C-alpha cells in the first residue's frame, strides 16, 4: 500500500506537465482531439463475449493505461482498435479513420506491439527489423537501414543486434518488439503488456521511452495488469473488467475520487488531534499519527497549527487512494452488482431439480 | 522522434503503402536466408549428380552390360537431355511437391505461428497484397528448385556423356540447342505444376498456424491422388486430379513432342492455381489478425 503511494507521489510531478486533455477525458462529451475512439464495441468469439458495449477514448497526447486482470478484454480491445479484428458490433475510429476499413490510412502512423514480440528465430535482431521496416509505408527505401539502427539504439539493443533472435532473452525479445513499434515517427504507439519479461532496469527503460514519446507529442496506449506500472507512466486510465469498462478518465481524477486528507506521522498524536480540533479542523487518530480532513483547509495551515502547538512532525503527506484501491473498489462493485443476478438462477435450479 | 502535426489542426492521414518490389525482395531474402530452404535446395541440386554418377559408374565398372536393359539406362543416365528430365519426373512424385509445400507452409502458417503475420497486417500491408507477395515467393522458390535441379542434371549429363548422346525416346538425336529448348519446356511445365501445388499449399496455410499441417496435407493429397489414379472404378474422377498428367513428363523426350497430355496438364494446373489462390484470398481477408 505504502509502496503504491510512493509511486503515485513520484508520478504526480510528471503528470503535472501533460495536462492539455487531462480535464475532460472520458467517454462522454470529450471535446479535445482523440487519436482513437470506440463506441459500443462488442466482440463475440464463437459464442463467448470477449468485450461488450465498450466506449473508449484515447485523447491526443495522453498516455492511456488500459488496466484489467487477465482475460478482461484488453488485447481484444487493442486488436479491434488496430483493425486486426472486426468488431461484432460498434464502431472504431483510429486517427479519425474508420477501422478496419481505412487501415491503410491510419496504421502507417501507428506503432504497435501486440501479444508479445513476433520475430523469426533464424534471423538476427537487425535482419528481423529490416524485414519489418521493408513493410513500413512511411519509410523511404534508402532510409530503412538507418531507421533500424536508430530503433535498435533507442531500446538498447545495438550490442546484440547481430545475434540470432533465437538466442535472445525474454527481455531482449520484448525490446526488439518495442523497436519495431518505434521504426517510424508515430502519432500513436500501442503497447500490449510492454514490460512482460523485463527486469526492473528494462521496465524503467520502457517507462523512459513512454515518457520520451509523450514529450514529443506522441499518444501512447499501454495495456497492463501491473497496477504500479500504470500508475507510474500514465496520464489516463481505462479499467476493464470482464469485457466492459468500469472506469475511465484522467489518473488524477480517478485517484482523487475520495475525500482529500492529510496524513501526519507524529509521536504526539493525541496532542495533535486536540490542537487541530481547537482550530476547528476535523482530525482523528490514525496508525502512526493523525488523519486530517482537508475539505475546509490547506496542508500548510495544518502543519503551521501543529508546529505552533509544539507537535513533533515526522512526515506529512497528502493521502492518495492507490490505484490498487480504486481498482479493487471498481471490480468488487461490479462483482456485487452481479451477485443478485446469480441468485435467482440458483432458486430456479432448485425448483426444477426435483 | 520528431513531433508531427496535431490532429486538432485538421490533419488527415493519407493512404500509404510500402513499395511492392521492396516487399517482394524482402520476402525472397527471407525465403532464401532460411537454413531449411538452403538444405533442401542443396539436396535437390545433388540428386541428378548422384543418379548420373551412380548409374554411370555401375554401368562401366564391369566393362559390359550383364543384360540388355543396362546400356539403355546407362545412356539415359549419362545424357544431358534425359538425365534432368528423368530426375524431374522421379522427384515430381514427392520431393518437389514437398519442397513447395514447405515454402507455402512457412509463407502464412509459419508466419502466423511466429506472430509475424500480424506485423505485415499492422504495417499495414493489405491482405490482397500480402497474398500476392507470398504467392510470388512460393513461385520463385519452386522455379529456383526446378531450375537448379535441371541445371545440375544438364551439367552432369554433358560431363558424363558429352554432347553426342542427346537421343530422344523416338530414336532421333537432337542438337545441343534443340535439347536445351526441350529442357526449357520441361522447366516451365514442371514449374507450372508446382505453382499449382504451391497455390493449394497457400490455401491450406491460411487455415492453420501449424506449418506441419500444410506439409502433411499436401503429402496426403499427393498419395491419395496416386491411389485414386490406380483405381479404375473412379476413372471419372481422374481428369480432376492434378497428378494425372505428371507421368506424361517423359513425352518431352519424344520426337515430335505429343503435346496433348502436357497441354491438358498445364491447363489443369492453371485451374488448381486459380482455385487455390481464391480460397487463400477469401480466407485471408476474412481471418482475424
């Protein structure tokens, strides 16, 4: 829990810089430009509903984290957005183009790493990328070699570029997949579980690359089942659960959805609560200190008050709901809603069985 | 990475596609870089040499033929005309279709199994273009296999039998130029038959992500056709079987060439190509990527 908080705070400063679209992002009434837009998406595979009535927006310039447990429909959503799969119902627009029909307009500007890296084991990393580069519409034939070299450099694979792909570690394979998505300057980069198989250093690299993309104005869609990863890299979040969207919006909005509070770590908790109450600031004891309600006051005022009363302060931090909490709340609410539907079935079953 | 204009500024992506020739070159480089392809081509190229040498040596070591058949066969095996044609008609039964099936299997099912087919679709390369590139790749591989085998056969024949033994099955003899013309006809005809096999392999390839299924399918079809051709009860079916005219290949060694069966065979192969590629196209465009 505390680890998540640290991540969240660390990421706050990053998120602060982005912001052009962070206010009004959501499926309803988004006015800013969207690089991808889905309405009423439904996909049924042989009778199994993978995704149902999903509305989703990817605002331009955003890093959208698509979050959900395994099997929640993340990859199906991505495949539909990229036109690899035709939705059973609903519409997809990618860079303003209807998909999958206008794929040859939109996809040249989209880099993607979907369902893990796909390469030929008997070719080296460089040869594999050259093969990918040959098919890239926006790469001039004379520029393919340089583009491949630059992409390899960017993901830190230059040293292993001429080794056979067969001998690559999982992390190196993942990096090569990432290099394939970055061969051409893109408008949108879609990464499906990009940190799978990467060590902590590799994960940091991926975060750095996502950060660079965002700074150069490229929108990014990252899917992940790792909450900390999404919290650390994204400006926006879509939470999928059992094929439907249970929440979407800017990360800040999602995290701040509870009432604001300040957590003060102090050995003099009792004194602190007393002092704050005398100043009409609601506060109560919390493990290791006090929790101060910030609805009517500012953190600086709270700290000033405490100092004035001689309360020793070890640490004061804004309480943030971790994404883990938000996620648990969202998915559990979903499960609770479904429970009543299940029960009548059981009743019927019991009636029928004798 | 440079910043691109924003969507908000009314930016509209235009249709874009990689140059077709670049795709074809990339595909050919991929096919001929694959160790498996090189091994198979090496074996195919060696077969005429092995047949020629072994027959030639076995015929000449004991100084004379033990019976009447040997000299003819030795002459046959040492002829720059008969050796390549003979080797092709032997290998056309299994080895050549197998080679083409292997390339066709890797072309789509193999790419699917490595997750690389998605790369083409995401680039994007339209599915029609993808199939064209793949079909060209298989065709070139088939042509290279046949040409290579014929070339080593011709060279072996010239080395062992010189330029004199260019007899036809009808007993006439041909000049070197005439013989090379016959060789050219043989290469084209066998290649067309293999294109048909390749088209069917590509069609099967779009239905599976296991290359083995494609190779097994082609092999099973080949054997099944062979069995059906032996059953006179189903002789109404024989005109529909691709392999029915394959035994007519030695016709190119007759003088003049009886063109009936060979022409019919080429047309039949054309039908197989059309059907195979149509199925592959229909399946590929409907398939989830």
